[in-house]
């Protein structure tokens, strides 16, 4: 029996093996390891691609949020509203500053719900940090209007959002800062951890520049507190190559999603991801996450047919991490998130899966509901 992996990690390397080896040789033979030109070139490419003023390579997507929050003036005990349907990293970044990550509900599109945000805003709320989930942007107009009305900041966890757009504006460029993650399974992944933090604000950019490198300014003088959160020059060089080919990846991901959508739309037991063709949204499908009746049985059924699937975040949204202090009943009223997490499942979505395999996956799913 053939197996279709959920993600093909070796495939990232195999796809451009020769080019990666040349890059490795080039960078290493120059001894260019930390904060060198390859990093600056990658940051410049991203600035142009995303249409934003400042992009800074950092250690990973979690550190990107952490130093973004510090640079934005977030302090201990401030409340930051986040979606409960996000990686624990979003909450971690807030909590490590001593601030409070407050999970709110999702809407029918799986993205943070504006009504739930409104319900949770208090005098102590300093910012909203939505997650641009699965390669899709939230409805940013509603969120921006609310932030302006309430006088609070907007940050984006756009770790999954490279290339996603809302009204032709890129994920990560709407608020005080946005982030990207280059964890291997992300839209463009590197050979380890990596990330960026981005902003249009010159002052925030200067703070981020120092925060990521021990508080040193452009002259190497220590001017403030900082940490070590730098994107390796070598990883940046690999990522530049990935970014050059990224338009092909986006086309392919949207093509895969279209096949899933078409073949699964006939099935009443499946609720597809939000429609891709709405004129406001350009989705890049970091993940293909849909809702399935009898999800757990379906997952086993597919596994028996060699198809590996994944429930995002191991099946635990933020408000169910009781060990992190979310055991209190006041955190338990997120009904849409709860019903979503009974049904959600991600199907293989990567640059290695073939059309034939996608059809096999869909046929298997349709067969499951007939039996
Ligand atoms: C991957 C991810 C992160 C964390 O990124 P790392 O680079 O692994 O630190 C944060 N938020 C979301 C939504 C993610 O998917």
C-alpha cells in the first residue's frame, strides 16, 4: 500500500538540492555566518514582496512576536486578545512578558471572531493580535476599525501568512508589527528555525534592530537591553532561493486546494475551508483545514489507507490548556472553537503531493461516508 505523508520534510531539500549545496559552499567559504549580506538581501527581497518598510530576520516566529511586543511597549499585566485557534506560541510570547494572553472565539470562517473580541475588550486590553491562520487573512477592516475606535494596538501573528492578502495588502503589514515563521513545514521553511518581524514604523524598527542583537545599534554600540534573536545568514541565503520560487508554490497550493474543494464539495459531511474566490481575500493555503463529521473515525480510516492527516495544535485550542491557567470557567465559553475542534482536520498540502494522490485522498474520504 502506498503512503501519503502529511508533510515531506526531505522534499524541501531534494527539490533544490544542487542549488542548496552551492549556497552552502558559497556562504560557508566566505565565512559569512551572522548578520551578513545574505541576510540583508533576504530582508530586502521580503520588503519588496510584502510592500513594507522594515523586515528583520530573527530566530523564529515566537521570538518575532516576543520582541515585537516589547518594542510596541507592552508591559506586564496588559491584556492582549488572541484567537483560541492558534499555536500556543502566540500565547507564550505574550505571557513571557508578564502580559495576559486572552483567548477569544472564532467565527464561521475559523478566524478570530469580531463579536467575541468586542465581548472581551476591557480597560486593560492593550492590543489585539489575530492569527493569519492557514495562509488566510482575517477580515482586517473590522479589526482595524475596532482598534482605532478603542485606541488599542494591532499586532499580527502572521507566522502562517506569507503571501496571504486582504484587499491586496499582505498579511503582517496591517498593524504595529507582523511576523513570519520559517519553521520547515511553513510556507517557506528553512533547515531549522527562523523567522522575521516586520513593521512600517521607523522607531519600532530601530527598537527591533537592537532587541534582536543584544541592544546594539547600527554602530554596534549598546544602547539598550536586548537578546540574541538573529536569523542565521546561511538560512537567509537558503530562504532567498525559496522566496524566488514562492510564486510557483502559491499557484500550486491554490491548485491543490481547488481540487480538494471540488472533489469534497459534493459531500454533505464535509465543511470546506472559507471560499478562496471572495474578492477581498487571497489565500495561500499554508494548510488545508476542513471540518468533517465523525472526524476521529475518518482519521483512522484514512490512516488505514496510507493517508496521514493532522489535527492542528494536537487538537487543543488555547482555552483548553488548563495547565497554563485556562482551567477557570471564564475561559470556557468559546462555543464555535469547541465545535470546530470536534471536526477539524488538515489534509496533505505541500509541494510534494501529486494530483493523483489528492484524488485518492478525496475518493477515500467520500468512500468513508458511503460505508
Ligand atoms: C509556527 C507558528 C508559530 C511559531 O513559529 P516558530 O517559528 O515555530 O516559533 C506561531 N504562530 C503560529 C500561528 C504558527 O503557525
